[in-house]
């Protein structure tokens, strides 16, 4: 892989590298859209649709749907911003990056509310008596909640450092590599959490597998959700980790950065 990515190697020229980038990018978008479609079919079709707190069982369906839309797809898209728009002004990319991350956060919090409501408002079948289920018992819940907490901390740190109030240029330069590595690491952790969640849901609800010991459409779709998310995540990691496709500052941005550094050093 290093031979394909290292600019010092000539296995791929610039045209070939750009073609590879576009091919992987298109594949990522197809897989991302497929992941959302499949999870919507799974929750909306095989598991009887959506509702809010009036029907806690159906409210749960917002949890996987919004998590796939937010923590998987939009999170991945936010990481791609600085690759897809690497020739645009940084202000545009940074603003879009922030907007997408904000949407991820909103969808993640809504998805968490859905699963907590599902547990806390659970009733006994047939009687309708309150029968709350315990929260945070599974490995999926531990890793998933940890992922959301770390993502929120990453969002807050990035917002303060790079957006508002915005720290000094030397501090941003020092913080940026950690911010980038943390973002990609959190994204990969999301894939682990999703895989655990799909397996947990299948073990609880897919009686065709657990009791009848046979394939059914519901189980097939849930597996395809996992495969699509895994392949989408792999595409994102390849696109983001390749230094040949990294954003290079525009000439005016380099001049401004040098001016800010010079001014800061004189002030100090």
C-alpha cells in the first residue's frame, strides 16, 4: 500500500493516482448510501417501522438508523471534506467539516435517546405494566457510549481550537496532528461498535437464525448492513490516510500563516 501512496514512488503517476482516488470515492458513496438504505429496510420494513415514545419498541428503530446515518455516513463524509475539496479555500472546507460534525452529534444524541427510552419505557407484553430494562449492560453499549463521549470531546476540542474562539496559530499547528489521528481512530471505533450492535440485535430478534436455524430476509439484510458499513469505512480510511491526496495549503494561505507566525513571535 505504501508503494501506491508514497509520492516518492512512481508506480502511479498523477493521472493514475487521481483516477484511483475518484474510483474509491465513488465506491465509498455507493456503499454509504447502500448502508443507509439497508438499515432503513431492516428497521422500517422487517421490524415494523418507526415511532416515538408512544411505542418504545418502534422508537428503538431510530437508534440504528440514526447511528448509521450520523456516526457512520456523515462522520465519514466529514473526514472526506479535506480530500474532496482539497483545492478549495480552507474556510469553506472547515465550515462544511463543522456542519457535518454538528449533524453527527445531533443524530447520535437522538439515537441514544431512542435506545434509553426503549429500555426505560419498556412494558410487559400483554399486560402493559411498566417493566424497565437495564441500561449499559452489553459490550456494544460500553464501546458505543465510549465512542460517543470521545467524539463529543473531540468535537468540543476542535471547535474551541480551530473555530471559536480559535487558539493561536502555533497551538493549532501543534494540536492538528492529534486532532486528525483521533478523528480517524474514533471513526474506526464506530465500525467496531456497529458490528457489535448488529450482532446483538440479530441474536435477540432474528429467531429464524437463533431458533429455526435457517436464513431469512431480515438476517440477510442485517448482515449486508454490516458488510456495507465495513467496506464504506475501509474506503474512507484509505482516502484519508493517503498522503498523496492530502490537502495542500493554497499560496495565499501559506503567506497568511507565515505572517501570523511572524506577528506572534514578535508579540512574544
